[in-house]
C-alpha cells in the first residue's frame, strides 16, 4: 500500500504482481520492487497473462483526487530543457513510406488509409524513437516484463512503427525469430537477421502460421476498431504457455491537484475523447483489458500501474527525468493526431486545430501544471 494512495507519486514500497487464473493458481511471475511506482487495489493497465497476459497503467478514478499538500512532490519552476538527439537511439535515417498519403503538410499511412490516427513522416518517426526511450526508462530500462526467457522461439510486435522495439528485442535475443507488423512501411533495412517486418493489419486474417511465445503491444489504445477481437486472435495464436503483453494508457489525463482545471490541455483531452468516439474509438478502452482477458480465457493475468509525469514538475529525480521526456513526446504528437481526430471526428478547422495545439503544447510543458499520464 502506498503511503498516500490518492497520489501516484507518493513513495511506495513496490508493486505486488497479482497472479491467478483458471488453469493454474501457482504464481509464475513473482512480486517485484519498483521504486517510485504506485500500487493500489484498483490497478489498471502493464497487463500480462498461457495464454498469459500483461498490461500496464493506472485507473484515473482512483488517483486524480486532489491533495491537501503537494509541495513536497513538486520541484521549483526552472527553465525547461528538451532532450537532445544524442540522448536516445534512432533507428537510422528517416524511412519514407512509399505508399503514404499527405494531409495538411503531414504524411499518413496509405495502406488501410485513415485507420491509424498518427502521421508517419520524419517528425513522427523521430517522436516514436524518443517515445521508445521514454518507455524503456519507465520500465526500468527493460523492453518488457513478461517472463519469456532468454530465447523465445517466435515473438510478434504489433504496431511496430519504426521497428525499434523489435530490433532491440532481436539483438537481445539472437536465437528468437522476431516479427514486427505495421500499417506503415517505415522500418529500417539495417536490422538483425532474426528480425523481419511485414505490412499487415492485425484485425484482418492472420497471416502467420506459427504460434507465438510472446506477443507485445505498446500504446495501441487508439488503433483498433475491434480491440477485444484482436485480443481473442492473439490468444488463438499463442503457444501453450505463451504470453501477451500490453503496455497502454488511458487518454483521460490526470493531475495531482487542480492545476489542470480550465487549461487548454484539459479541453484538448476532452475534445480528443469525444472526437475519437465519433470515429468509433474509445480512448479509455484500456480499462477494459483485464476483464476481457478473464472473459476470453487468459490465465495468470498480471496488472501493474505506472504513472508518468507530464513534464519535469516532480522533485524525485527519476520522475522528473521521465517528465522531461514525456513533455517532448506529448508536444511532438499533439498536432499530428489532432489533425485526424479533431478535424474528422468533430469537424474543427485546420486553423482552429493548429491554434489549440500551440496552447496545449505550452500547457504540457508548464511546470505549474502538475499533470501525469496513466
């Protein structure tokens, strides 16, 4: 139990991994100690479960209550420093998607056009590589928490983007066959021999015959028309004892106090949720993952919560560093996804979207707004 259960950045003694399932009640994933992470009885999102599943995140309903005194958590305001290129790994030169379509000065995937909300141009590819660095930092420099061993035979990364996770996993597991799929052809040619990329929509007919030891998905909350059906397909294509690992978020941003109220950031968040809903997507669907896994027959389901500050407002050095990276990740993504969701989902003009994006970017980096992602 955290010392202050209403605050995800209060010091805690660690996170206990919940284990269970109809097939086996013996723990297969032992409790772990994760400093500066929150634990709670109402945990959400990483979820893992043979089919096993793992997912990650936090329930905003249990964590966004105001605090009487947050001064011990918040560092004094100071100039914001953006992470530099040399601080994170690039996959290499920008890979232009040969079948991309262009809208409002940004390129988007041409295969299954319109299904994915984010762009796929050079700016977005840089953001995806930076986001990979942020995510591994949040996971204590790990690519994942599923106990897949040193040499899982077949590994699938759904929504591989620039391919950086798949490349890193293939390098760390040279005996594994690692496959990355995406709607965009933006993966590097200079990859390990055991790493392969395919243009594929995972919601369509499964193109792989082999069963997988590990299926990994990261930040796919906005990507699927039928996310529960995707989860069922994954279960059907896991080998006995295999693991699926979801690392995902909810779009309803949280705050440790009331400093986000009335901001452009709060308004943007609400507009995005509404716009995506009009396009058939639930940006808070992550909160249903665990229940779906139980219903579908996954076992040994483990659910963990990791809170990431939105900028460098925390006093804790690790959380402050996470926030520094998250601020860049957020500001780099706002305009691209807004052009799709707010224009097509709510009918906003490009000028209005661009003006709102500038305001949201300023709020996201404002260290007087103590927001966080879950």
